[in-house]
C-alpha cells in the first residue's frame, strides 16, 4: 500500500501547516502557468496576418519561458514537503485563467488576452509569495520575485507589440 502524502516526511525546517498553504498557492500558480502556456501555444499556432512572423516568434519565446518555470514551481512544492498537480483535470480544477477555444481570434485580441492573463498570473504569484512570507519560506518568496518579473516582462512585450496591431 502506498504512503499517504502526509507521510512524505520531506526534510524542511518549515512547519507542515504553513507549507500546506504555500503549496496550495503554488499549485494554483502552476495550474495557471500550464493554462497560460497552452493558450500561448494555441495563439502561436493560429496567429495570422501582416505581423505573423513577429507574433509567431514572440509567442513561441513566451511559451518556452512559461513552460520553463513550471518545473521550478512544482519542485518547490515538493521541496517543502507537499504534492503537486497530477493531471490535466487537476490543472482545470485549479486554474483561474479562462481558456480560449474559439476557432478564430484576431491577432490584436490574442495579444491583449495574453497580456491580461500574464498580469493575472502576476497577481496569483504575488498571493503565493505572501503565503510564503507568512510561512517564513524565504526561498519561495525569492523565487516568486523572479517569476513576477518574467510575467511582467511578457505583459510589457505584449502591450508594446499590440500598439501597431
């Protein structure tokens, strides 16, 4: 019989109760990161129009950056003795970002939607950072600063790229 998650006994000097709230917040960040990654790739695959090449490359770069952060978020959850997402269904239950399944999205609308989603992700990361700070988890708090900066940069690039859209 497999051990229950509470039996992980991952060594940490942080209290189990405090890390649970940090892990819950980080799993929300992780769900939104996966949702944003898939939406960014969707728009990358389906962008069209006179700025196709620029937007196609921008969205591919951004998708790579977003997926790159997912492992760090998930591993942080595990380092503090908790479990992380296990499936697409788990992502869907925890994500706060809204999917976009429309057959066609105008390029300007793609950029605006992704800009807004990155800003929402920043807010979710800030909430996770606050939970980490309340738990005395300075490592998560420090990592969150980098994730915030990356998402703010993506939002800025999307804003600037949309000025001519």
